[in-house]
């Protein structure tokens, strides 16, 4: 089994009569002899394609996105630091986000009608 790298064109567009743009997409393929079994397209944060947001191929893309987000939000916070409304809203959003961290797990448990995978203390707290 051989893992190869190549460049393949991939069209973008809905085919609604408008011109289609093309770009080169790096693809990792798995070959068995002369046959291609399957291939993995590589995506980057620089592609700016919302369909593949957070499905990037390299760890450096994740680091780059988090650092960019941190720098932009840090700069905005620096500019609006004197506004009490901004600071209070930012604090509320931080506390609200932390309070809602368990909601996806609770929703999944509700769908599965099971508390498997949750800590024992959390299950006891929800029964009161």
C-alpha cells in the first residue's frame, strides 16, 4: 500500500450558469498496486471555504486560526477596554459560555436515554 501526494483540480460553483472557479487541491491518495483505493483531500485555513471550516489537514492551520482569533479579539478588547458596557458584556459571555459547556453532553444523554459516560456526581445532581 502506497500513500502518494498529488495536485488535482477541483471545480467550485453551483453550475447555475455563472463561471466556475478552479483551484489546485492537494490530495493524499492510497494506492494498492495500480488501483487507487481512496484519497483524502487536504484543506487549509487559507482556503477560506466555510464548508471545510475546522476540518483542516494540518495542525499548524488550527494553531494559526486560534492565534489569529486571539490577536483580533485581544485588539478589539484593548480598543474598547474603557467601555463598561463592553467589559460587562464580555464577562457575561465568558460566564455564559462556561455555564453551557455541559449542554451538548446532556442533550446527547437525553437522546440516548442513558447517562453512560457522565460522572456519578453529575448524575446525582440532575436527579434532585
